[in-house]
């Protein structure tokens, strides 16, 4: 593919640019989820740790949730932003504009995979072993990348058309975060709330991820199906919306 | 065989009256039935062809549609009506350095900018030292771009954009890059590219340059072609208004 080289450069730029002026550079990619998890662990472990069923451990449970949510949140925000921030280029040089949101989602995927290293360490420290199903995490990552890219493509059009989209999106992402069992075990909720939270696709992504990585949750066939279909629907809608509205949107850049 | 072929190109921007920049305002205006969509015609029925080796200058006042026309030629903005065909490699020299990033080094920027223009990264990597040297910034190539002066950035961008042969050059007032020395150097390089058979579309307010370089001139006014033909005649007519 003609633009494979450009995508690779964009992903590399996305991964390194944020930490360009820092001493440990890309090492922050490893440290960030660990520090965030540690803080939340200190705060919540008293409340939630004993509520997990069986041999499930709270520290890796929490960290897996944070890794996945960071991937989703940052992926959505930065891929939605990518078109607007690359506007000066897009109005001068012809490149398929979809490359920018997609590269951003891919960078999120790479970050996610790097994050599996500290997650492994935390797992082992807390006395939990890595499951044999671990390679399946790869599928979770791909699905989540498709989901974020799809949402990002749709939002990137809205970001240009309406200034206040980003504020609305930020609030929605925060609400979504609380409706995903990131730092609490789903079993502490009432039956009614559990049903509502099960409708959230991210719950399925997270269940599958935790189950596949270290058997730290239960995932059903339905979770797999829900994950697969939502990711496909998202990318299909995203590419469709983008294609349809891009010609009119580029005039606004 | 024309390299550039425009047939009845129309570009219309949809503009919302009252300029609702936010969803909130749009919703409010919609409720009050104040939101109206107005079509703003930026280009109207533009047709022309450019052969290889021709230099076509586009004249016109601000807002006449020159930038829009360049965007259509660059393939960035699809025409609302009509067709625009451009064959071969395009080197857009419009606001040079638009793809540059301040935190990346000079060399990284050269590679990235070239990849944006669809060039082969491997080949560019070999060329990078030569590009830096031509731009006169060799000893800065490994430093972040934010340490460059604005003249250095412009020179590096010009050197990168013109490093490979292109079939179509889109030029927007870039001949005024850098000091006198570099201007001569860049003019020479432009002439070289024109001689090698590239088609050039040039937007300029510099009538002297137009007379000197162009083989044909197009005068745009309010989105349509007012006059097209011999540069000396078009420039004279344009300057008379």
C-alpha cells in the first residue's frame, strides 16, 4: 500500500512526540498506567479488593481496566482531534484524510500492547499467573482499535463543524467510564444496575480482556459477539460518515 | 496531452447564516427558525487545460477564488460540479512547511514531509543530507525544528518540496523565500523544473514575476474567469482596473 510508510511514521510520531522533551521519553508509556493504577489502588483497594470473587486479584483487575479505558478515551479524543490539528496539511497536500484518525488509533493499540508489560509484572507480584489464553488479548486490541477508529472518524467531522463537540465528548467519556466496571467489581451493584452496565459494549471488551489475560473475570460467548459486532459496526459507520461528509467538511478547514 | 484539465468546475461552500459555531447555537437558531443555509459560490464554471512545460499564472484580488482553485488542483477539495483531472506527481508548494512539526528534528521533518507527498521514505532518507546542505542548514538537521529560524524552516521546506521531479508544480508566492542568495538559487531550481517539462500553476501578486515566468495568465474575479490569455495583455488589463 502506497501510504503504509506514512502510517508507520505517523504512529511513531504519535508515540514519541508527547514525551519528546522528557528525560525518560517513551518510558512514560510504561510508567503512566502503573502510577495511575497505584494511586487508584491505594484509594480503592480497601473498599473493593475483598469483593472480587474467588482467586481474582484487585491490583491486576484495576490495572487492566485502566489500560483499556486509557486506550479507548485517549484513542477517541486524539483521533477525533487529528483531522482538525492536521488541517493545514490536509488543505494543501492530498493524502487520504482517514489516515490520520486511523494512525492515532493504531498508536493507541501499540501503547496498549506496551502496557501489557507492566500489567504482567503486577499480575505476577500479586500472585496471579498469566493465562494460556493470553494471545487472545490481541483480538481484543484489534477490536478496540476498530471501535476507537470508527468513533474517532465520526467525531473528527463533528469536531470541525461544531466547536463545542469536544466539551460534550469529554463529559460523555467520563460518564461512560463510570458505567464501565474499571475500578469496581460489577457484583457490588444492584441487579438492575448490573443489567444496565452489561449494555455498555466496553464492559464486554473489558471482561474478555481480563479473562483472556489472567482469568481475572468471566467472559461469555455473548461478550465475544458483542465485542466483535460493535467494533465492526463502529468502523463501518465511521468510514461511511467520514466519506459522505468529508467533501463539505474540508471546505471548513 | 494536457496534464491538467478542468471542465466546468464549480465549488460551492455551504455557509450557515448567523454563523452558528456550536451545536447549542445551532439548536437555538433552529428552534427560532433563524438558521438558514446559504450557498456561497467560490468558483463558477472554470474550464482550462495546462500542457506540460506551460507556466500558468493565476491573478485576482483577495477572495477571487485563487486559493480555492489551488485546493481543487491539489486534489484536496473535490469540485461541487464539474471535473478536475491532474495527471502525474503533484508538488504542492503552498504555504511550505505546513506538515512540519516543531518538536521533530530537521531530518525527521524532511522524511515526514516527503512521505506526505507520497515519496519513498527509503530514498528520501538517503537524500536527507543533500537536502539539508542545499537548504544551508546541514549542521542543524539533528536538532528540533523549534531551534530553527523562520528563514531556515522555509528554506528546508523549499528544498524538500523541490527535491524530486514533479509533473505538476502548484506555487503560491514561494519565490520570496529566504535572502537574495537563496532566492536566486530557488528561482534557478524552478526554471530547471519547468525546463524538464513540469506544468506550473502559479498564484502571485508579483506582476513582474508573472510577466517574466508565465506563458499564460488567468484572471479570476468573484469566482469566475474574467480573462485568459497572453500574460502581458492580461496583466495590463488587470492592472488597469
